[in-house]
């Protein structure tokens, strides 16, 4: 424990009690003022600490607490399970120290680091692909180059509206950024994008973020599971894998409610024709009419199709309930936990409810 001097403006300063936090696998020591989290302090002190949502929902800042005591604010069980908490894991974004501590971010296989960019982009394409989903394409005008790994996302700001997180759907080497935006009922940003966004408008993009990215070194089979607009990062992952010559089997499950919610089907069918190792499986969970397609919930379909997933990699993106139930099913099919890379798309309303309920 130490006392640190902090400046409030150019003329005033104050002395504040702080704890010393040793970041073990980075050989760094940071100070965390009483009441602040480990993550916000690490970022403020210039450390490249793994993180994503900063709100306890994604698990990107999952860390091992080797020594010391912390108090954690409410978080999603999807981000940190009770079993992980019992093993001494914490979320840096929710952890307020109550003593000096030693922590280390959980090692990620094939860890990637990209420069954080603040881009100014121009809307160059708008494509309404379903009744409630729009594809937005942006050209980078300032702040590039923009490097990311397939499966990551960015913080995107349209006009004077609040920033929102959207996953890149394009391959990293492509110059035009592609985002899939589904209208959120009673939302503030998505209705504007679907109804009022025009070609030529300027948009701010900040990133990349997220740890559910493509692991190129993995040579075993791949299960890619997308729910709704979760197809965006999964599209980027599948395209990137095929573009890099991946020859293992890739099973792409695309789950939506009804026929009208399916999009890019012709594209993925064509891609499957070009690449015999790609299997595209659309699933309807609540079809309004008779259908010849497969029906049911994605988690149940996965359990029907596979029994032993040892050696597989799984990438999942979409609504939290879909992601969480599918991850639970996968864990019972012998796949290693470290081979599951998931990105749950929480709406702002869902985040607010989660905060109140935990």
C-alpha cells in the first residue's frame, strides 16, 4: 500500500491511498487507487491489458489472482463461472483491490496484439439484407491502417449517437470495413442505422477489441456458430480460414428464428461449392410456416450432430442465450474449454438488466 499524488488540474493535486498490483507475466507494477478497478488503472497507466467490454460481460480480462484480496462488482456468469471464481480467477474490469495483489491475465493461445486505432470513415454501402438487418460498409478516410484479427469487433459511433460495439464481417486484409446491424427494439442507435443512415456520412471507428478471434495455428476441425447478426464475425473467421488455405472440416451453423431472417445464404452455399471442407447449415428456431429446413435451437442441434468434439475449435457469436446454452452443450462434448471462443452480443438494455439483477 502506498500514497500517490494525483493531479486534479494544472494547479491542484491530492494524495490518495493506493494498492500495488504486480502484473506477474508482464513484470509490471501498477498503483490502483482505493475504489478503482485493476483494469481501469492499468489502462490509465499505459498498460496493454487484455480487455473487451469493460462491463463484466465478455471475459476478455479474465485473470488469475495469485495473492491479495479484491472485491468484484456484478458480472455475467458467462464471463466468469462459479467454478472459475472458486479456482481464483477474477475479471480485472470488475475487481477493486483491498490489498496489494499479484495477478496475471489468463494466457490466450496465439495471443495477438494490434495497434489501437481511432478511424474516421465514410459510409460507402448500405444493404438491407433482412427485414431488420442492414449491412453497412465503410471506407477508412483517416487514422489507418487498421489491423485486426478475424472475429474481433470495434466501437462505432454514428453522428452524435452513443458508441456501440459491432463486429467486423470483412477479412482483415480488405480495405472496406463491413458491419451487420440488427434493429434492436426500442434501441437508440440501430433504428437510426436502419432507417436514416445515408451514403457519405462520416462514422468514427475505434478498435480492435475482443479475444474470440481466429486461431490460425489450429489444424483440427472447426465449429462456427452464428445467431442472427452474429454471422458478422463468424463470416470473417470462415473467410479468413479458407483464404489462408485451411483444409480441415469447417461446420458453419447459422441460427435464426424464421425464413425471413436468413441472409447471405446464396453466398455461403457458393462458398461451400468452392471449398468442399465447408459445411453451411442454416437452422430455424421458430418457423412461422412449414419448412424443409432443420428446426430447433442451436445448442440442441449441436448435441444431435456431435458427441465427441475433442480436437475441435469452436467460435460462437450472437444473442447471449444462444451463446450461453451452446457453450454449455459444447462443454459436455469433450471439447477443451480453452478451445471455445465466444462473443455474446448484449444489447444496452440487457447490460442494464444484468447490472440490476446481479
